[in-house]
C-alpha cells in the first residue's frame, strides 16, 4: 500500500490543473489515471471532432496555447498533445494504466483500490470527468431490435454505420455535429430536438466564446446565479469548431436536408413519437440567444467600444415546419441506426463514500463534497463557475479548491 | 447577463411566489410528497350529456379533501343531433390547456416582476371528423393542430412577453399532456 497526502483520480485538464496547484503549495500527491494523460480526448471522441472553444481559450495554470492560429479549434490529436505537453511541463506525477475500482472512507482519509495496488490519502480529488457515460433515455427500451443503437462514445465516423437512415436524438453540441456529418455523408438524418441553446459562431466579428469570456458570462460564480441547480443542467451550446468558423444551427441543418422533429417522447409498437412542443423549444432558444446578444450589445455600448466591432444585428428566427411530423415508423427499414446524443454523466460506481444524492450526483458546495471532509470534485458543469466544465475553467476552480484543501490540512496539523 | 428573477414587492398578480418556491424546496427534499393523483368521476346523464364531479385528490403523502365539490358538464352541439347542454369534451380540453397556460403566465410574470393588467388566451383546435366518424382510418380522432394566441397587457417588452408565454408552455402540465403520449388504462367493473 502506498500513501500520498492527496490522490487525484483522473489526468485530464481537471486533474492536471489541480496537480499544478498542489505542487505550487508543496503538497505531495499522485494522479491515478486508467489510461494515459488526456484519455477521454484520445479514446472517447469521434474522429472529426474539433474543440468548440477557440485555441486561445485553452488556458491552464501557468500554460497556454502558443501556436500560430489562436482563433482555430483543436483536433483531438492536438488537444491530446496540448495536455501531454502540459503534464510534462508541470512534471505531473501520473500513474498511468491504473484503474480505480473502489474508494472508501478510512479513519484518516480515503482508501483507494486500483488494479495496481492500494493507496491511502488524507484528501481526495475526483477529477474523473463529467462525461464518463453517455446517458440513454428510458424510452430507448422500445427500440425495435432491427435498429442499431449507438452512443456518441461508440460513434467514430459515418462509415461505421449500416447503410440507411439515421435518427439522432438530441440537438445540443454533440447531436447537431453528428447530424451534420452524417447527413453530409449522404445519409438521411432525422434530428429529434429537445431543449437546446442556440448561439451563432461569430457575432459582430468575434467568436461567441470571446464575447462570453469578455462580458464575464463564463466567469459567473455559482453563488451569483439565480438557480444553480437549473444552471448545472443547461445543455451544451449548439456550436461546432471548424475551419470555416461556421454557425451550425437548426436552420443550417434543415437547409442541408436534415429532417428536424420534436423531442422523442415515446417508442411504441415500432413507432417513434415526437412531442408537439418543437415550436416552443425553438422560440425559447431564439429568445434566449437574443438575450445573450442584447447583453453583449449593452456591454459594448457601456464600454464605449462600438467602433471596435461590426454593427449589432439579429439572426433569422428558427424556422419550424408548420406541421412537423409527430411520429416515425422505425420498422419500415428507413431508419437503420439511432444515435443517443442525449447527454453524458460521470461514473461513480466505484465510489463507496456516502456523498451521492438519490440521482447519483455528488452532493457538493462548489466542488467541496458535503459530509466527506477532504473530498473534492472537479470538472462538473457550473461546479464553481459557468466555465467549470471547460478547459479554460479548470485553472480557477483548481486554485480555489487547492486553497480550501491546504487550509484543511493546516487545520488538521495544528 | 441572465434576466434577473427578482421577486418584486410592488408587483401583484395574485400569485404567492414565495410560497411556490418554498413548496418547490420542500418537495425536492421529500420527493414522495410530490407524488400526486388527480381524480374525477363522470356520470352519464342522457344522450351525450354527462356530469363529472371533482372533489379530493392525493398529494403531500395523504388524501386531500377540499370540503367542496366541483362539477363539469359536457354534451355535444345540435349539429351532432345532441341537446347542447354544455361544452363538448374537446372544448373542455382546449379550456384546460388555455387555463393551464394562463395560470403559468401569471406565475412566471409574478416571478419575473411583471405586473399584468389583462391576459386573454384564444384557442382553436382543428379536427377532421372523418377520424371519429370512422370514415378514414388515416385520420386521427384528435386535434390535428392546436393554436393559442395570447393578448397580454402589461408593462413589459414584446420579447419579455414572448418569453413569459414560452416559459409558461415549458412548465405547463396540460401542454405536456397534449403534446406528448401518455399510457391510458381503461378497465371495466
Ligand atoms: C464531445 C465533447 C466535446 C467537448 N468539447 C469541449 C471543447 O470544445 N472545449 C472545452 O473546453 N471543453 C469541451 N468539452 C468538455 C470538457 O472539456 C471535457 O469533457 C474534458 O474531457 C473534461 O476534462 P476533465 O479533466 O474534467 O475530465 P476528463 O478529460 O474526462 O478526464 C478524466 C480522466 O479520468 C480518468 N478516469 C475516469 N475514471 C477513472 C477510474 N475509475 N480510474 C482511473 N482513472 C479514471 C479518465 O481516463 C480520464 O483521463 C467536451 C466534452 C465532450 C464530451
């Protein structure tokens, strides 16, 4: 059995940023990683994926993108290299190829069982990722056996799909990107649209991510937001990172031939049933986008910086068919594959510390686990800030939580 | 930059938002108490005329008695060779949807600090009778499309009013009932 003051589970950006903050405070620690550094980016993403955050926004404590294309979007090999270089730069003590199979509380902290021996630690950081498992809704049980069911974690590229139509369920970042790519590969895609967040790629000549950063939206603190529980459930923005820096929204997709239908409400007798709420969900998304743009315009005019940017304007509302289909026969052979782009969740099946709520989520206050002294969590949506689950958000959260962690150690020593 | 959801003391739409927020917190902590059952009984009067009675319901972990009963009558119009004693069941469904959305508008407006002066929802549903009459199997019995229009007088921008109505749909039980499938079990005896 080995010991460390702090064990960090996971060597993605969250674990690495935390490692840097601990090293700066001379706190001895180890990162336990089942694969290699950046395992999720290496193993769990589709081939064509590029970050939807621009290169300049890949910022980690004491490190940032220094390439020639700050406005571009990294491919998966590029993010992997970026994180690998960061790990080397900070000398992160990573135990690779080590999978955690159990965590329990012990008298003096936590006991961690892995396939390569046990660890004991006083403080533990769960940086194992917010997206370990693809969430598949219960209605999927009704899928006819002849239709193949895939999650985005299994999907790599259109060639992998059986010839024929594809239904993509979910129209947030993952769903719209897969719908676009599969339709472009010559398959008929049906996109089932639930609640979504529409934004343009560029506004007034700048990346929307630049605006959200500059106006303070991404830095908004979890204690400042009206309804943090709701904020933590907001789906990802409809964005894609591409060379063209193009906007990808429902209007683009329908123009490209994607059949846009309502939220998948049921699968019954081989038939998919779509909700009649599509029009309202699109209206909500348009209104919300316009509120974001209003806020940007206000910020520009308050700052007296009108001349720096292109003029304000608004985008065409989402066009919704006057009579969108309410059902689809999944037994007639037209749809061969269904892809569940219905979100992700963390996996805590190995965590045997009573910190989960009845829905299996960690109970925490800004990353400090409740009722489990010395236990921290990183990388969850809106953990401490709106940017918490992004590459750009790991740094500030790691700094805050490392402060909390080291204060706790000092108190324990006193 | 999100719209502030303040509870403004000067705004009074007759909705006790503080109580609703308390209830939400209480029910989140005790999800069993959030399990409700709504009920009605319906008795045939004559022809297509029937009378439903609504009294108690189950919720907050126990039977809730209102100490009074409500009745809702239904019939069909004379063009169906009926006596037209009351609204048709489908008109009651439309009323249910309009009432639910209207109540939602008031609650959301209160929550967002918008004083309402008047709210009027006009609702219309298209129905092809070839469905219920069994003339054409491909025509459904129910509504093809339902349209609701809100006429709202309030101190708020057009976008704020659109957002009110959109949010009300998002949180409406009847909107969900009408737009999504539900398992229905009917037994005899
Ligand atoms: C499809 C997709 C696209 C995204 N695009 C962007 C983007 O463009 N920009 C952006 O900023 N963010 C993006 N994100 C969000 C976020 O940046 C990523 O999810 C990122 O991987 C999160 O980093 P992390 O360090 O918190 O977790 P991860 O990168 O998931 O790292 C967790 C690590 O823990 C390891 N681990 C897990 N369980 C165990 C265990 N039991 N034992 C040992 N090791 C374990 C994993 O192998 C992994 O290496 C995207 C997310 C997804 C899913």
